[in-house]
C-alpha cells in the first residue's frame, strides 16, 4: 500500500507535526506501507522534511491557488501508483478535487484538525462532501461533533486522537532560556508555544501578563512566547510596549524543535480561542510541565480540570492569571498534575496508537 500525504500549507504547525509523526511511526511499525508527503516547495515544512529520512515530493504553490500543484499531483499519483490520498488541510481538498477531475485519483481520507465549523456555503459543502472522501478523521470528539453539521454522511466521521512520538523526544536546545535572557532563578517562567494566528488568541496571553505583573504586582514571573511571527505580531509587540511589559516578556519567533524548551518552563500556558487538540499539551505532559489552558475544542478531552491541569473559559485572562498564581504556590498540586498528565499521555495519546488506528482506516478504504 502506498499512501500520499497531501499538504498545501507553507508554514510549520501542529498539522504538519502530525504528518511527520504519523509517517515516522508507520515507517517504524509497518515498513511494508509506503508513505510519501506531497508538500509546498520551499515552505517551512519542506525545509524541515529535508532534515528527515521521510519520502517527500514538492510542488510550486502560489498564494491560495496554483494549477501546477494539482497537475503535478495527478502525474505523481499515476507514476507512483498511489493507493490512497490522505489530505491534511482544507486548502488541499480543493486541489485534490481539481486534480481528480483530470486524472481520476485514488480515494481520499481527510483529517479535520481544527474545531472551526464548516461554512454552510454551497461550494464549501461540496468540497467537504466530495464523494472521493471516504473517511473524515477528526482530532477530537468536539471536532467530530462540529464537523457533523457540514458532513452529510455521518458514517464517514470518526475520532482519532493525534499522539506524540515517545521515541523522538529530546531536551537538547541551542541555549538555555534563563542564561540567554538573564532570567534569575527566583522568577517563574510562564511559557507558550503557538504561531501568531487568530486561533491562538495571544492577546489573552498579553492580558494575563498585564494582570499578573501590573495589576497584581507580582514581579516574580517572566513570560516567554515561541512561535512563527505573522501580520499579527507587530500589534502584539506594540501592546507589550504600551503596557510596560518589555522587561517581563519576550517573543522568540519560529524556533526549531520548540518543544525541547518545555522542561525550561515552570508552567505551559495556552490561551487559544479555537483548537482541535494542540500538540503542545501532549509535549507538556511528556516533559512534565504543568498545563494551564482555555477549555476550547478538544482540550477538555485531554486536560481534566484539577486532575492533570487547570482550565478556564476562552478570553478569561483573570481566571487564567488566578490559576497561575495559585498553582505556583502549590507544589504538591504541580507534582500531581505532571504525574497524572504523563500517565494519561503514555496510555492514550501516543503516535503508536494513532498510527494503528489510522492504518486500520487506510486498509478499510482501500479494501472497499
């Protein structure tokens, strides 16, 4: 069986990490199944794949749309005798459909990795309900519930949680945060790993720092944010400057192997307003860093409030700030959270589980 993994995303994020993890795990557990990644040429994902042993093919992609992408896709499917196409982002669905019109491609499987609802527009509904899409793999039960509004055939929907690869973990970093940024041992590092996109709502991140540093006068905290800069970044930095938080917060931008820094955080803080299940929670559990997060998307399926982490409603910077202050004053609670989080991760959310369940879908679809 030869699977082609389709990505039309130029940047690196949780979705691309899922592709990499899935292909690596299948190569380890089921080497008889060949996996090839079809991605955007010269994008961050492409550059990262160049440093791996994974099979990949690139195609030129202009912003939003490029016929060269779907034409090459058709040729590759014929040349490599692809048995199934696993589509990993919404943009790639349209490109796969266009290619199918000309080249009669093999069946599709689509991974829905976010909790964004499917827009009730005729063209959008046509795309998501295209008959070649045999299964829709949802990253959480909440994502599945949301997707069911737009997917007409509910039998296509199933939940497969993404997992973290326990075999590739590392704590190696090019520098230590405290040494490079001269952060004293007395300060608590509140860390966040997220690209600067709307879903991550980093304005709440800044609001939390403002509440703790300026309103609560708790100067023993330092905030570190890691993630790819976008057109939202300058506005965030301007707010930090206006609030006088420059001595208490830094933005590192895109950093390779960012999760390796998690053991250097005292708390991993997520402020998202929309999510599927963010990979950084799995990584935090593995590295035994306590998690505080908003309760959006599939996060409550992973983080059990007061058992392996703390949750707050989205945009509620006051509650998040309260959680941070309370947790830092309760070391026994921290130990309990990291113990329970690690146990839940290794039992339920590994790439081994994910790959097995995904491979079962591949076999079912190709047997049909």
